[in-house]
C-alpha cells in the first residue's frame, strides 16, 4: 500500500514538474537570451539582473524540491554580490557585469535548455505510466469499435487495436504500465533531479574557488578573534585595576588606619570598619559582574537555554524565551552564542524603543539557530554602528552567519546560525 501511495505521489510530482519544467524553462530562457542580447542596446543592462535573479529563484526552487521530494541535495554555487552596490546606474551596470561573470549564471542557462527537453520528457513518464492505463481500459470497454469503423487505425503503445481481443490486450498492457509505474515512479522523479544536479551543482573549479574564499573568510575571522580576545583581556585588566583592585587597596589602607586608632578613637575606628565592609561588598559585586562578563556561571552550570532565560529576567522590557535544545554545544560555541544574544538584546533595548522582545533558540540540521525579534521602530542594519557588525565578527569565528530583517517601522528580526553538534 505504501509503494502505491509513493507511486501516486511521484506521479503527481512528475505531472507538476513536467508542466513547470517545460513552461517555466522556456519563458525564462527566452527572456534571458533576449535580455542579454539587448545589452548592446543599453536596455539589457537594466533588465538582465532582474531576469537572471528570476532564473536563480527558479533554480533555487528546483533545488528545494529536489531535497524535499527525492533527497537529492544540490548546493547553491552563486557568487555573493556586494551588499553596498546601491541602486544607481553605475551600480546597475556593475551588478549586471558581476552576474554575467559568474560561471553559475551560464550553467543555469544550460540547465534551462536541459530542463525543457530531457528533464521534462523524463519526468513526464511518471504520470504517464499511471494514467495511460485508463485509455487502455476505455478502448477495451468498446470505444475501439467506432474508431475502427470510422477508418481510424488506433494504436495503444505497440498494439494495433482492430478487435475486442486486441483492445483487451491494450487493457492488459495498461495494467502492466501501471504496475511498472508503481515500482519506478519515485526513481523517475529522482532521475529528473539528478539531471538538474549535473548542471546546477558547483563544478570542481567552483568548489575550489568556494574553498579558497572560505579559507580567506576563516583566516579573517580568526584574526578578528585574536584582536577581540586581546581587547577583552585589556578590558578585564582595566576593570580590575579601576574597580575591584582600587577598592581592595582602599580597604587595606582603612584597615591599617583602624589598627592604629582602635584604642585611641574607637568611634572613628568603628566608622572606618563600616566603610571597609561597604568597600568589600562593592568589590565582591564588581568581581561577580566581571566573572559574569567573562563566562556566566549559569552558562557553565545549566547551559545556553537557561543562561539566556536568566539574562532575559534582568532586562527592563518583557522578554519571552523559547528553547528547544536537546543537548549542549561545546563551551566556546555556547559562550559565543550567549554573548551574541546579550549584545543583540542590548542593542534592541538601547536603539529600538521596543516594548517586547522574543528570543527563540533551537537546533536542527547541524545548526544552532537563534532569532531575536522586537516590536521596535526598526531600521537596524549591518555596519550602521549598532553593534551588529561586532556580533557578526563574533559568530564568524565559528563559521556562523548573521542576518538582519529590520524594515522602517519594525519589527526587527536578527537571526544567527552557528554550525555545531549537540552532546
């Protein structure tokens, strides 16, 4: 029963793919070729980026379906465009040039050709094997006779239907086609996606270039991590020198004075003892804050989820925290994630004017995913001096990424992803 259900599902998928592969690929291929040709006239400079963006969206949709329907994973090979290109004519020309220089663009166009021909034909067999049986039964139920009497030479596959017997043969062959579809339909849909992967997946040269870019990025983030660590050590040294150390020195001097005057002026000595006690309490508080800033005890003892919940309790705005973490990440990853969330919440409270904040932490697909959403005024952006660039560098040390969605008027959503496994 499950095999039949899978075959029918694959048949429906095949029907959808055959129609969209043929229609979508033809339209996009023609638009892309015409737009590129019109670059010589100047018009194509403005239309080509939009058309190629549509081609990429269409190809990415195919990648998603390949993974969901047939477990065929097709990586995305496009070179990232600079985030600060702008919208002027010069920026449009540069955008068009960068997209045309990307080898993945031309492989997309090759895939459109293959998709509208071989891809559409191959996947069309999935619905055909199931539906063609119906025509064989229609012929066997008597439709063959008026067709034959009218002079028609009706064929069902390789069977020439000229009598009830041959019509029955056609019905039997239709059942055989249906049975074949039950067994091969999922493989047919998978074959369609394998054809797509042969053209949409990165080539060896693309993978080498991607690896080189990845090495450069990791080298840069490691340097940032070293600089950040040095700055953090200087901050700790400064906080100790200006805070707890100064209070302890003052407390030591007070105790020396108390020792000298405890017999001659007990009242003054008692006053200095109270001051020393106050200094010791303030020094202890500063040391606790310093330790919490280095690595919060609750983070080490109870993990990232509880540490973020404890952090939310200290915030001046209502904050909801949802946690779905079935285990714990490595300590450095937890620390980076915690302080990234802490800085994001600090930014939201200082700059957004939000009245409510939502934090969601979960793990899936080898990724720790964190989203921080507020209902503030919006308008946040990377590199805009809001501290988000520092968070991005912190996550980059662990090959993590940061994305910001913050339209003017809000809401603002900051999404963080860090590749890791949970214990």
